[in-house]
C-alpha cells in the first residue's frame, strides 16, 4: 500500500534511481517482485514497497549509494535477511533498499584472539559453519538465521544472552557508512579501551538510523567441553518463573533458560511432533567442564523440584540438543500453524528479574480475559519475554485488541522499571512508547540523529515517534 | 601555574562565582587551599587551579551550578576522588570544579535484582562495605578507591575486568546533567533493552565532556563460594605472558591474572615488606564453586609449569588475599618510593591478546636502552598493561624521554590494532593520539560533543586534541 507522493519527491527519487542504475547497472532493480520481497519483514506490520533495491558488493559501493541518495534526498534503508519483528527494515516511506546479500564474506578469523571480522550480511549460522573446525563458536542466537549486521543494528540477543550477553557485549568494532558518505571504524580489536566516546555501542541498536553497518568484528568463545540441555515441566507458572529467578540470583551460569507457557507448548508439540506435557515448561542448557555442568544441573534440578518441577528430561547428544532448540526457534511458524492465515504480532518486554513472575502473571490474566490467543515464550533468565498475538491483519477489531494488550504489557513493564523491548528494537511498532520509557533522554537521541543525519535519510521514520 | 586571561573571561567567571556564592553560600569556596587541592589528580600532569570549587548535595544542585556557569560561559569540571591518571579532572582552563563529595549516598540496593543505585561520589570500597551483609559484591577494582561516578566517566576497569568486564559492562543506567541543565536518565533497570540509542554507553567513558554523572545504577554479583589467589614466578617474561595468553584462549574464567615484571616485583617487595622472588610474576585469583576453583587452578598451574613457572604460592585466607591485592594496588606508592621526589608518569595500552608478548618484549627493549626506569604491571588477561616512568617533573630531559617512550609504546599498540589507553582514559595525556587511533571516527565524536555541549563548557579541552 504505497500512497501518492508529491511530484518533487518523485522526481528526486527517479533521479536517484537513474544515477544508481548508471553506476550499478543490473545490481539496481526496480522489478516488482524484487521490490515486493523488500517491502516487508517477519512482523505483522503492513508492507511498503521501496522505489528500488540495490545490491552493493563493498563498503565503497555503499558509500556511493548513500552519496547518490543524499544528493537526491532519497531515503536509504539497509536490508539483511528481513527477519526483523517490529517493521525495522520496512521502507515505509519508500526510497532505496540497500540489500547487503553480496556482502557475505568472513574477512578474517583470529582463533588466538577469539575474534572474527565479517561483512554485514554473513549470517550467524554461516559464521558458525565457517569456524566450526577452529574450536570456537559465536553464541548470540536470536532464533532466526539473521545477518550479523542486522543483529548489531537491532542490538539482538536471544536464548544464549543470559550467559554470553547481547550484541552490545559481543561487538568489538563496526565499520559504518554515514549519511554523508564518511566511513568510520568505531574501535580497534583490543578487548577494552578508554579512548574516546563509545561509538561502537552508539551504532549497535541504532537500527540503521545513523548509518549503514558494512563490517562487524565480533568476540568468539571456545566451544565448551560439555553441553547438556534439559526440559522441565511445572505444575504452575509461578513455579517455573521462580526457578529461573533463583537460578539467576544464585549466579548459576546457565547458558540458556527459556520459559514456554502451556499455550506455547501445545503449539510446539503439534508443529514439531513432540510429546512434552502441555504445561509451563523450562528449556535449560548448561555449558562448562564435565564437572561444572553436572554441578550446575544438580543445583537447578534441586531448585526446580522445590518449585513443583518434574524430573529433567535430558538432551545430551548434539542431535537431540539441536532438535530441542530447533523446536524452540520454530515457535513463530508453529504459532502461525495454529490459526491458518494469521499473522503473528510479536512483542517483547524485559523487566528486572524480581518482577518477572508478577509481570507474566498479570499479562496472562489479561490474555485470559481477551478473545485473542498469544503463546508466551521468553528468555526468562534476562527478565525478557515475548507474546505472539495470532491475528488476522485485516480485521480491525483484532488489531485493536492486540494493540490494547500490547500497550498494557508495555506500560506494565515500564512501571516495573523495565523496557518496552528487550531485543526486537523499536522499529515502527514501539515508537509511541519511546518517550514513556526514556523521557528527556529522547531529546538527546534526537540531537544525535539530527547531527549525524541532518536530512533524515537513513531509515527515516524509525525509532522516533512522528 | 595559571596563565593570565582576557578581562572579559575573568569578568564572566567572577559573575558566575558571585551567582554561585549567592545560591550555595559556604558550599562555594575560593580559598587557596581548596583550589590547590582540586588543581591536580594522581598523574604527572601539571596542576592548574580552578577559579572556585562548589559542593552540590543533589542532582538539582548540579543543574543549578551548570545553568549558572553556562550563563557566564564558565567551564565546569566534575571531581570525584581525584585519582585519575591522565589529568582527566585537572581544570587546566580554570573554571568551576564541582566536587561531588557530599553526593555519597547509596540510594537503593536490590539483592533480588543484583543491582544498586548510588550517588556518583560513593566509592567502590564504600559500596562494598555497604552491601557486605547481602552476599553481593561489586567487582570492578581500578586500584584506587575511586568514586563510582568517576569510574563510569573514565570507563574504568582494573584487576577483575578479565572476568567481570569493565564499567562499560556493569553500568545499567546513569543520571546525567547536560550542559544546558537537562537531566536525563539513560536507561531502565532491566538487564537488556533494544529501545533506542545506548546513551548509557555514550556517557560511560566520556570523561565529563558531555555532562556530569550524578547517579549510577550498577550490576552486582553474588560473592563466590570459593576464592583463592596464587603467586607464580617465571624464569622468563615470555613464559609468564604465554601462560596468560593460553589461559584466556582456553576460556578459563580466571577472576584476575596480573603480570608484574621483575622491576615491579623489586619495588613491591621493598615497599610492602614481602619476599617474593625478583622475577616476572603472575598474581592470579580464582572465583567459583569449591570444585570449580580447584579445576581452574589445576589447569592454570599446569599451563604455568609448561612455561617455566614455579609452584603456586597460595593465599586462600581472606586476610592473605587482601594483603596480596593491597600490595598490588600499592604499586604507584611503591614506585614513588624507589626514587624520592619523583612523579609517576603512568601510561597504559591494550592490544589483542595474541600480540601481548611481542608488545611487552619490544617495550622492555626500549626501556633497557633508556636512562629512565619504568616498572611494568598489567591486567594481562585483557591484553592491557601499564608502565610507570619514574620522572622528575621539572627535568625537561626526563619529560622528553618519557614522552618519547610513551609515544613508541602507543604507536606499537596501535600498529597491533590495539588502543592508546585500555582504562586510564584520554584526559590530557593521550589527546594527541586520538586521531591516530580513531581516524574519521573522531569527526563523529566531535559532532556529538558539539551538539551536546555547543559552548564547550563541560570539562573543556579534554579528550580532543586542540
């Protein structure tokens, strides 16, 4: 659904496209199918087609694209795998989408320094396949096989964040193309530095609104000696959540501790052909030495038993573990299958861990009283959880109800000193909550946006409310 | 040594001081002794007296101070404990020093969330004393009993950073007063967030040049079940450094792993009355469960033995451990005592761990050929090490030689893709290297400084080269 634009804007864009075509030839596309493909992400948000899509092969190509677009006041939206969940990459004001798919090279690996530099469109699975013989791995796992550049731009995290941190913690350095074509490298490769402002962290989570990330240097980790995953079902939601809270409070270094409610477990059993009890459930993973894993597992099993948890069902073989986490990652597809034709309105909040049980229980009560269904799944160890409302996008009543429930959820999290999004980003969907969360700090964010992108061409209209 | 100023500037400052005196009465001081006390830090840099010192008791007081100073174009320099090492808090252009000493309250502790909020002038030891009965501790330990606000402003780290990260990783949120009197809280208390730009990390490490930090929310950690420290001396520097490198590469979660060269060990033995072998030495600390600590220690002892390390000498009792780390933290005083009347020109760099041995050996060769003495000590697990040149500040030949050696050290670190400072900050001393390290990224830092402090009143002249 593209709305009519003023003629001067249209002229500008046509001039930008002509200049890009002259420079990039067949790597510039205005074909309908290509534009449609770049009109959407994995969210419920309405698609909007870009005017054109261009496929750079280098940072220098991106510089030229940005310069041409800037000369013609044309928006630029970077695109990785299109797996964002809040409309983050939807070019909702049109313009040029910069699809980085050809920037997919691992540029260097240093096993000795436990770091790697990749082009932005390398995906996390591609990276892990590339380094699998080095004894190292990259742990951040948002579920989708997202691009590293996109994960950095969204400040992604996922199941392993409770142990290994988020993209905030694991990006050592970025190469970024700014709105005026400047190229900056934000940091050196040393593990720490006190030399000047932390531009790395400024661009991590900026969702393409301050510049386009073209290269990323990441921390890597040694593959642990032992890894074991367990499933544990609980009689009550409180029991499951309180097990998580105590695990964190005791400092047990669990690698993953995921909460799935009974609605989610039912969906997952159906989709993945598993036969777990349809109860509130934790999926837990332990990493460490053989002794360490055993010690951690015994402690968490004991906590779980105190809270009405069943005996752990173990997945120690690699294939079993992979099957378990694949099922976990397939929740979106599983949930879509629950209601043919529906979209998933995915939302996420994050609260201080002491408030997690209260936040989830109040949210479940909201859902009990609603006509919408929304499985709940969460990176509970971080205080972070997700709802996925199963909606028909063209039904205004369903959209309104999802919006109402989402707003109640966000306001509840903010009242608990939490955040309106733990990992999906603001994108289009959470813009209206930015001010409620950050207050005066939004004025500082706007100043930074204004000074680095004075013509508002880099993924315009995202993050900030209109 | 204060130079003459233009009359208009002097008039402005006198007006600012008059307005501050009217508002703050006896909490504004222009007494010589008070100004002298705030003219210096613990570095070799030449002192410079502020025009006045003011003692706020609240964020609101700081807002008023900043507004008054802004109205009269008067520089504002925040002051914590004065323990910075690169002239970071020296008011070298004069103006008003804001001494936060009365803002020393722990505002809230949440044992359940493992976090705490403090006013900026709470020191790290004060904080740990305050929470000692909670079973929690705050690990970041730069040596000096620095203020939490100052540690955040400097992006401090220290001995525990190899395990627990730096201030970058452990600050959850800041309250900051900006140059125009706006007050921002940079984040909520949830462990992670993807909501907007990461202002927390922007202010961490900004050295007071973007605003004054008045409150800090920090992560806390459970006190480990077991803690044990060991001393291990080596026949060669390579042996010691390679033990560190392999420990990190194997992912052993050491809590501290500190390298002291034989010059430093001699100094430390004399000052602290210890009798360690005068050899290149590692001080190592292990945190974890009883089993975990034993497992880690056996692995590292085995690595050390492979590299010519002696048997570990253990310090397992709390008093023994404290004595060991007190000796480590006293290196500056120990080094001063080596040469009566001298100042310590402290410098630090940080390199990717694979280059650490090479960097240190080349640096030691420089020192061997120089007439200056400089003990070497380092947070080797981070690739971070320090030299302390023993200089007579009034001897131009010694200053020139220290500067020459420092420049060679910095350029060596940069050539290895490291940083000109791992933890001391840029302050006055490393300004000339900012561009060499960051290139075009400095232009972005300048834009941010310009937009948030357009009249250059917040700790002016720091970080950026003139």
